[in-house]
């Protein structure tokens, strides 16, 4: 409407300049001079309005050209960027879970259906310019959406595209950028999100990341408990083994002692041969008999001589017995 008014004013000024102001012979030289000045002013004013008309035409053409540019010439909003506490591996795992849930978070079409499903993962899309910055890039696409909520002035059918850029910011920190746009199918007009979609997608990724980290922490705690139980069990096993070793060593010592005692008994003890022998008071055959010792009685050798043993009987009596009447213990 403004354009039409300006053009009409310009045409009126131009026609007025062509017609001019009629001369009147009854006027004096002063009136003639005033008429000349008036025609000059009207002519200049008409030229100025024509200039404004051309300027408005150029502005309208620029606006129309901007509205019909292809999507990649209309850059999306700055998007959403934030840092997550987690390694890039954990964040990518959480992002993949969100990509596979087939939901565009933070938007919907019908109020009775608050969730927009049917989204698919894409390796790339022409709706965004190729990403030239650092990081790994992921896309999620939902086609044939009618006037999705939280996209500015979206009143037609089109496609929602969400781009995620994941960049490592350290060993346990990761930066993620999210951009969401809606592109009309017919007119190819681009509508940026008001930020709800990006923040909702980020929240979903954050929740999945926390679940992954919680599961990892639970697994680590379970491993520590198992390792602790294994350590206690192995310690108990080693203690039993050490005790068994000590008992075996003690038994071996007892056996060695018994063997030594047995060996000593074989060295210092003898038994009387059948049918028995006399215990003499001195190492002579003519010496007085102390008593008769029954066969197989064990005696302890106290004194050793080539032909006689000084012995002690089990009842404590001592005397002498010929060597040939005693034998080694079995």
C-alpha cells in the first residue's frame, strides 16, 4: 500500500511539471518570477519522490530474494551448545541411543500427541551446509511434518532436521552443539527452532549419559566387591595352605623325632634271646647271678665292651649280660 501511494504521488508530480503554470498577462513581473520558482520547486519535489519509489522497489526485491533463497543460504539459528561431564565415547554412546529412539524431542504436531515420532538417523542432509569445523557430526530427520510446534512461523508441510556436533574438551569433558531447523517442502523456506527442540534433545542426551555413567559406576562397584571377595577368599585359602604346611612340617618333625627315637632305641636297646639269660653282677661268667631275664625282654645298654653289655632292665635293675645272648630290636 505504501508503495502504491508513493508511486501515485510521483506520477502526480511528474504530470504537474509537464503542464506547468499558465501565464497571465495581467500579472506583473513579480508574479511571473514567483511562478517560475514554484514550477522549479515542484519539479525537484517530483524527482525526489521518484527516487524514493525506486529505492523501495530495490528493498522489496531484496526481501523477496531473501525469502526464496535455498535453505543453505539461510543459516539456522546459532543453536544450542553446552559441555557434558563425560568422555566423548560415553557422550557418543548416549547420543546414539537418542538417535535411535525415533523421537524429535521438544516439538509436536497435535496437542493430544505431545511426542513427535518417526524420526530416522541420517549420515548427511542437504538441509544443512556441510560441517567444516572440528568434531563428529550426526543427523536425525523427520519428514512430512505439518506445522510443528516451536519452529518460528511454521505453517506448512516440511522436514525437521537436527544436527549434533560432538567435540572432545578433555579426558572427562565433551562439548556438544545442537541445531534444529524446519524446511518447507513446497517453498523451501527455512524456519529455525525457538530453542525448545535443541534444549530438549540435550536433556535427553544428558539423561542417557547419566544412565550410562550410573550403570558403569554400578559395574565398577560390583567389580570392586567381587575383587574384594576374591581377595578375602584367596587370603583364607593361603592361610589354610600355610596352616596345612605348618601342620605337615610339624608332623614331619614328629615323624623325624620318632624315627630318631627309634634309631636311638635300636642303638641303645637290645632284647634277650630265647630261652632267656642270666643278669650277672659283673662281666664274668663266674660272677654271681642277679636274676634271670625272660626271653625277648628289652633292656637298655648302658656300658659297651667287646663281650659284655652293661644293661638296665625294665624294672630298673642293672647288671651285665653277654653280647651273644642279646639281639637288636625288630
